[in-house]
């Protein structure tokens, strides 16, 4: 009889622990989190239907980026994370012109984006959850510069500010990538860490109407013809940190406070 009671007690104890863990996971899956992210972007331009410019080599340039996001669970293994991000787009070119001069040409444009990424994760462990991410983005140009430095025989060092005459105002694009998501216990909340790498492709031509019409001077000496499409691309590597807005109660928290208090001086406990 004693052994049976011990076994029943163990089973009940395991059942309570399992139920508490299930309730905690359910709370975690429904918790909305707010966070910040930062990282680097490697920008470049894709010159579609413009063979002379598409053949120019583009240097690898690292530019900082950062933003704010909200983590909204959609289910057990999917999340949408709307975000606002600041970053730079453009290109960095170094080449030798057919006349023999060396040319360094850069476009560096500041943007603020609104993005809507959807994450689909594989919940292997709470501290290791690989995921796929895909989404859309729309941004607005804030400003920037175009710089060209070339040597003799036609030496020139010129910088112009980016505006409506040489860069489209609105950016729209799509992106996809991979990441790793982790939950780290932090008191009554779980800190969420997200590390991701994504490829971004612009879908709107960045050539301005003035460039297409030829009413502004060309800023590239190597057969610069604003024909076709100039589409921004980028490779982004980011780290995000988020904190759930709802506190996750542990298995013992229900025994705190005034719920189970002494009701009288006769020794009646636990609300009976």
C-alpha cells in the first residue's frame, strides 16, 4: 500500500510539472515581444539591361544598420515581426577607364524602411531554433551622396548630394534568409535573441525621371547611360534582442500573494 501511494505521488508530481511546463510554453508562444536589432549591410547595385555598367566590378562595402521590431507569434512555429530599419544603399566601384584613368565611384544613400518579415521556425530546443524568414519592404530616401574621384588625363574629384534629380524617392523590395532564434531565461521573462542573414532585392528602378530624360549630367565616365534599370541589392547580417511584454509565471507563482492567506486566528489555512 505504501509503495502504491509513493507511485501515485510521483505520477501526480510529474503530472503537475508537465502541466506547468505546458502552460509556460503556451504563454511563451502567445507573448508579444518588442526589441532592437543592429548589424551590417553589404550594398550593391544590379544594372538590369545595361551591359556596360553591369560588367563593372563592385567592391565589398560594409555599412551599419539598425532598427526596432515587434515579435508577434502567429502559432507554435511562425511569427511576424514588423519593423522599422535605418540603412544605406548604393554601390562602390573601382576600375580603370579605357582612356587609362583610374576611377573610384560611390553611391551612398540613406533610407528608412518599414518591413514585414514572416518567420517559420523549427523548434528543436528553446535555446536553438533555426528558422526561415521572408517578407516585403518599402522605404523612403532620406538623403546621401554620389562621389567620383578620377585621375589624369581628366582628373576630377566631385561630390554631389542625392536628390530627386538622381535617385528615386521610394524603395520597394523583397527579401529572404535564414536565422537562429534562442530563448534565455531572465527572471520572470525570457530574453529572445535572433541572429539572421538575409538577401534583399529592390524591385523599383532607382534612376530618376530627370536621368532618364537626360536633363541632368551623367556622373559616371564609363559609358554611363541611364537605360535599363538600376536596382539596389544587399546582404544583411543582424542580431536582434527582444523582451516579451507579458510576464511568464513559474509553477510556484500561484502560491504567492493573498490567494492563500490565513483567514482566522484558529489556524484555518489555504482559504478553507
